[in-house]
C-alpha cells in the first residue's frame, strides 16, 4: 500500500465513513475507564488522536510501519514505528483496549497476531477489530459477469492468495474464540459503493465510498497486479481506470461486507 499524501487523505476519508457507520462511536467495545489503549496499524493516527481526546486519562499508543502521523497530538497520545507481524515489545497485561482496522492485506499469520493481542491485554481487556472482505455483492444482478469491476476483484483475490494474504475477515471471530477470547461478537455491515441506496445513512456512506474509489483501486491494486501477476504498469492502471469508470456510471449497485469484531480477555488470566 502507498503512504503518500493522496493515500493519507483516503485513510482519513475512510475514518469519517466509519464514524457514520458506527453512529459516531470510535469505541464500540464496552471498555470502562481505559488507562492504556493500543492502535495497531494506526496509519495517519486519526483514530488514536480522536480516542486520546475522548479518554484523556488514558495513554494511547499508535504503531505503524510508516511515521506519517502528525507531530501535534494530544499529550496522552504517542506514535511508534513498529511491525505488527514481528514479536511485540510491549509487556504482558499492558492495555485495556487494543484496536486495529484494515490489516487484512498486512497480516499473514493471524493466529500469531491475535495471540500477541491476547498477551498484551490486561485481564478483562478488550480487542476491537474492523475489517472488510473483497467480494462484491449485488442484489439486483447489476454486476455483470464480464464487468471490469468484477475483473479487478478477481485479479486482486488471485494475487492475495498467491502470496498467502487471503482475506479471512469473516473468520476473525472464530480465531478470537480459538485464542480463548470470551464475549466475542461480530457485527456485519453491508456498505454500498455509490449513493444508490434508499436509506439516508447508507446513501451518505455510499457517496463517501465512491469518493474513496478515486484512489483506492490503484492503492490496493497496482502493486499486486504488477509485482505478483506480472502485468505492466499500463495494463494495471488501465484495469483500475476501467473499473472505476464503470462504478461511476451508477448503473452498477454493489456493496461489500464490513466486519466489526469485539472480544474480551477473561479475568484472572
């Protein structure tokens, strides 16, 4: 994934879209009076900064591979360069809440990743994850089998499978339970790609999703198509452009599933 200014703007747009989806809630896990909060894959740091403002008594740490976060942040918020797939340096029982989102194309060993979350949480602490799948759904059959949009998603999924980065968003709740988390819940949201939904809230989200695609097709697709599927830059960009043009045409009514997974580390562990 890129990390330039264009991509940073897209990440902040996604943050705004999820606030609409969650009715303005940054934290849906029922955590009370958190003292330590960890945001894995913090990106621009916008979630961590907002959470630091919401919980001024908590120390909020955001980690990411890229130091692209702002320097002016709340006094209880700080950022570290770290790789979520490596062994964590945080001590056991350190955090009341650990949050992550959109790491599906970044983590290869999800059981190890979730085990590290489990170890780093205090007994009774919560994990909150937000991921989405890469399968487009259409209830009115407006997504034709030979559409460029479908072709883009097919290529994306072929590439991620080839390098062992499969999208397993729908299995995360099971992995949490297998890691001994309790009170695991999974809430699924179908978010439209475009302002075609009749529901006012979904229409607004769809408008933001469409704006997100101005750069998301290339952000997610170019590296996979050129480095994994051996397409030329021109071929890859052409596929992205055609898929986006097709979506902007407003004849295709598609959505994908977004998963909010919450779990609690048992007390006394």
